[in-house]
């Protein structure tokens, strides 16, 4: 092959030699290792923590420098002294200047002037964190990778009216997985983290970080129904404790409130908290479960948990929120409307009684459609072949009588419940909005509805204006 390229990578999130803090970092490691194997040399600048300060390597061609002094723990990384921000920009800028191409993973680098001199690929993996959304509205990269169609369509709806040409730089690349690793694995090493006796109980997993939107309080409700209405007295719900559970004030408060809620629900014996699970044991962890719960209101941009759990044979119950609505066909996942605790309890009860693993057809579908090899190859193609493009032109869009509107991509029509709004986590029972959303899914003219209603829908994010060229569609 031709001489390898020098690639400067930015990671707002801390990185570790073995452990990962979330799905985004897991994907970065996979992409970085693939690029390293191809002969490219990566320098990854990441945020420093007390437990991640010394440089290390994932591969002989992949060096990680934990030198950036953004605030820890997350969120609000820019809530740090201004000299830390200045030093970080200097360090990142110097690394980019010494490289052939820049890759920014998971957002956070909100200053375009730092990267605009070199071909730049930006992957945004959130649509809820402020610094990631700032990256979107200030985007001046040459390629923009999103992990799902829902995320791509959402950013397009928000940003394209200001930068119409941005759609030409956007593409969705699904996360991929090593299905030889994420498969049923007889539990053994996991018992170094949790007691072996737990394997004798029916088990539900809640393998998520400490955010209420991930659905832990919904899980408490379901567990109470299962225990006291369905007589699952021996049920156990496993909950990993975040790395900063004892040191970060916000996390201490989170777990204190959660334990109090569990106590008030008379479920102290049902919930079991344990240390965070590292990569080595995660497949065994999923393999322990009778089902995994992803029933919160968090607006996920992909949701690795669903796929990892299914790969290891544990069925998944997921709320119809964001990407969980459509990334998998219905036959491979158990879906409920957000907030429908009765439906979720019924499904959990059935799964606990059946104690069946995910079927072979589901495992085959995952291998065919969410391959690690395909994902890293597509990332490598975009990053290695990135070329410098002219700066995007931004404008202030004007809404007029010719503007057309459509239901926002973060909304969907739920039969019997109304229009669900991902960011509001609730249902609108507005008959006029329901009528036009169902009658004109491809868009409607502003003149089709009264001005007051249109303003309200636009202001609350139920509808979005369509860019003039929207009919051309988005790249796949």
C-alpha cells in the first residue's frame, strides 16, 4: 500500500489502555486499531484524568496522549479555567499541523480555526450535549459521520437551513461489532466482579451510565410490578456503578437518590450494585441475563447496549425513542412506547418465564448488517481519503409563504398516544398536528395551517422547515 498517513485524533472523552467509559470510546478504539493495522500513524489527544495521565499505546501505530485539561467528570467539559482551553487548542492545533488529516471523534472541538488548515473528518455521536451541538452548528469539516439515520436526519433538519451544502458532507455509518466476541460466553471471570450466587436468580440488566434519562427509575417501576404483582420474589436487577460513583458529587447524589427510591419501593434485595464492567468481562455479563432493559428517554444516537446484549443472546426490551425506533426490525427486539410500564412488565414477565436466548435469525441479522469489518473499513475510507473542501457558506434562513414544513425527525406518531417528541419525552394529543402529520408525511405548506398553530409547533420542535433542496435527499 502507499505510505501510511499521519492522523491527528481529538477525543474529548478520557481514554484508557483496557477499559472504556462508553460506546463512543469503544468505537474509536476499533477504528484506531484498524487504521494502525493498515500502517497509518495515529496520535490521539484525549482528556486527562487522575487515573489516565501517562501516554500509552493501543497499537504500535496508535499513541494516546492524555494531555487535555477539560473538566472532569463529564458533562460541561468547558467549565474549566480559560488557560486550560487555550493550552488544549494549542496542543490540538500543533498535532493537526503535524498530521496529514484530522479526525475528531464524538465532538467537542468547537473551534473551526483549529482544524480548518487540514482535511478534517468529524464524527458527532450525541444530539443532547451542548459542545456537540455547537460542533454541528459551527461545522467546517470536510466529512461528517453520524452513527445512525435518526441522528443524521436530526442534524440535517437543524443545520441544513443555515448551511444548505452540509448534506453533501454527511453520511451515516452504523456501529459495528466483533460478533466472535459478543456471543454467548459461559460466565466465569465475571464472578470476580459479582457474586456467583447471583447466577442462580432470574436476572435483568441495566448496563448504563448514571443518567436518569437512561431509564433506571422506569426499571424500578417494572421491578416492583414483577416482584409484587407477578411474584418474581427471587428476581435480581444488576446495575453497574460508574467510575466516579464515590468521588463526583453529582454521581454520589444520583446513587443516593436511587438507593432511596429502591428502598421506598421495598426492592433493596432485588437490586444489586457492582463495579463497572471492563471489556474483558462484558460478554459474560450479558450472557448472565434473561433480558436487558433500555427503556429510558435518552436520545441515543445508536445505542450499543442493544446490539451487544442481543449478540450475547440476552433479549432486549427497548422504548421507542430515537434510534431504538427503527435500527432493528421488529422481529429482533421487543419494543414498547416510552412510559408504557404495563407493556414492558408483560414482556419482561414472558422473557423471565421462557428463559430463551436471542434466536439464530437475530444473530445472523446482526452479523450481516452490523459487521465490525464493514464499519472500520468505511471509517478508514472516509478518513484516509478526506480532501480539503472550500469552507461551508452559512446563512440566516428566512421563513416565508413558500416555506414547507414536515414533522421533525425526532417525533413519531404513536397509535393511541399521540405524537411522541424525543427531546420532550412526552406525547402531544394535538388533533390538527396529528392530522397533518399523517396526511402529509412528505411535508406541507405553511398556508395549510393557521399561523398561530404553525408558530407553536415550530417553537416547540414538533415541525421543522424544509430546506429548499430537501427533495434531493441525503447521502446514505
